[in-house]
C-alpha cells in the first residue's frame, strides 16, 4: 500500500547527506528492500550481529528503508520513541497498523528540510538501529 509524504519535502541533497551518515554506522548495510518499492534503499543490520528483538524488523534484518521519491523513511522504532516521534510531529504511524494490525511502532519519518531537522531525523534512525540490535554506544562521524 502506498504511504508517502505529500508536502514539505526536503532537498534531495539532505537525504543524500542523511544516508551517508547513517550507512557509516557500524554493522549497518545497505541492501535491497524486502517490503517496499525496489527503488527504496533498505537499512539492514549486518548478519552475525545479535538482534535486540525480532519485533524490531520489517522483514529479514531490514529495520527500515529510505524512499527516494519523497525522501521519507519507514522504520521500526522502540514503542516509546515511536509514540514520542508521532506526538512531536516527526513521524506518523503506518496506515497498515489500522488496517491489518501491524504494530504501531512501524512509522514513516518525514524527510528533513534543513540541517537542524537532519539532526533530529538522524537521532530517530539511530534509535531504530539500536532497537534492531546495533551497538549501544556509537560515535558517528559527521
């Protein structure tokens, strides 16, 4: 089912910068998505890294993906973070949660429109990464 950001789209360069930072995290791999349009760039936890919880993944070891058409992202966040992100206006619950009952911590994060928003979105992606089983202590390069 299509689930896209309709307006207030950020510049493609911001998504490129966000992806570069995100894919530089330890144990993150860019792979083909298992659940979205083939043009999406999936976020995978590297094989062999222990997972945090099976509930942290969309399919396989994919815990999110970037949408090139609107610069939004679908990710699985820790439940409390998902609720906080939705309440703060950074994300919305995937409509499939209402239709087919997937957990409400599957959200679409809106694409960043400036450098400040890029920082917030990056922190949300790191929360998703950590929920999947990524390292708890990281010092990402800028």
